[in-house]
C-alpha cells in the first residue's frame, strides 16, 4: 500500500471514529442523561437564551458547569471543522465547512427534538457551528505551520 493511501485511510478512520463518538455522546451517553425519555421535554428556539441563562447563573452553577455547556458544544464540533478539509483532500473552504457544521448540528438538534433525547436548543446549533468554524481555522493554522516546516527542509 502506498504511503499516500495509508494516510488517506488513517484520516478517514479518525473522521469516522469522531462521528461515531459524536453520535454516541449526542444520543446514547447515559452519563449525559441521553437515554432517558422525558415526558416534559425541554427545547429552546430563542437564540442566546440558554447561553445567557448559564452566564447569568454562573454564581449558582459555577464556572465549570457554564464552561462545560458552552465550551463543550464548541469543542464537540471542532474536530468536524478540522477533519473535514483533511478527508476531502483540502478542497473544503471556510464557508462550506461552516454550512456543513450548521447542517450536521441542525440534523442532530432535530433528531433530539423528534426523539426527545437530549434537548433541542438553537444555542447548541450556534455553538456547534462556531466549533466547526474554529476547527477549520485551527486546521488552516496547522497546515501553514506544517507547510512552513517542510518547505525549509
């Protein structure tokens, strides 16, 4: 097997493992209360409502809970924005990665709404999309560093 095809295979493996982990944490992680069906299902369609609720109640909830909610949604999608251009042989640009991040997040939120697993929240959609965008920016930075180091050799 050629070195290039091994790299391509490994990139796809990493991406697929990430997608499987994302699906698990979004829908099946019992520690996050995902398997519990709730009759009084909560959802939020008002942008920034939950983010502001977390920030305004930081003194009661603590910074860890606030960061886990806000930062966790961003971090959950950073690998998507980072890996997508790699598995598409660097053909993905910022706007496309942003739209695909938003699309994947919307699909997850709609499945959560219909299945009543997790909670459908427009703020999650916003934060996940930001995570995909930041992942892409981090990918671009890493790519520039990699190219600069290998150009000098």
